[in-house]
C-alpha cells in the first residue's frame, strides 16, 4: 500500500516537473521572440497559442483596450480557431466592467469562473451568441498592463465544459 502511494506521488511530481519545464521553455521562446522578431503581431500570436497549449484550454484570445478606454477589442485569437469564429470574434467589443474580460480589466486582477453560464457576476443576455460560439464552459482572464501600469488589454483562456479552474493556471496566465 505504501509503495503504491509512493509511486503515485512520484508520478504526480513527474507530471508537475514536466509541466514546469515546458512552461519555462515556452516562456524562454516567447522572450526570445520579443527580442528577435520585429513583428509584434507574430509575438502576440505566440503568446496566445502558448497560453492555450500550456494551460490545456479549448480556446484563447487577447484583447486590447479601445482608445477611449471603455471597451476591450479582441485582436489575437488562438491560431487553430476556425476562420468564421475568428472573424466574428474580431467584430465584438467587450465593455470594461462587463463580462469576464471586462471584470479583469476593471479590477486589474485576474478573473475566472468554473461555470460561465451559472456565474452571477457575468451578464447573461439571451441574444448573446458568445457562450455558444466560444464554447464558454469555464474561463480565466488576466489583465495586461502597459509601461505606466494601466490595463491595456486582457489574455483569456476558455474551456468548452464547466470545470474547476486551477489557481496555478491563473497564476501562470498572469505571468
């Protein structure tokens, strides 16, 4: 019995260590990309795609703050998102303070939900196609900060089914 428990503990540690190595490798690649690549769009795409992959999410996107500071505009969407959904998402505006992206932007802190449709903090307009089209079961969003410390956008990951969002994943998203 002790041997089984020890083996299970070692397996968990191996999985966690493997993940930590993958996170550090990916963050290093992104950092090199920021230094070596002149195309900011390419670097941001790497950040979104890496977030989706590292956190095992079903979707990911990055928003930027509108010029007047009232809305978040989806700018970078996970590379494997279908073209129709990508085009539709780019046409949306998320109000600061409303929705999960807006909560993170307004508070300057990460926001997450284990069940998007059941979360009373989030607006649930019956005409809103977002939950179905983006397959919003669970989600986590981190604010992005500019040089002066102002929120300039958000980075979000989404899961198709409701599920517990791991606080370690939220912390990684904030990095």
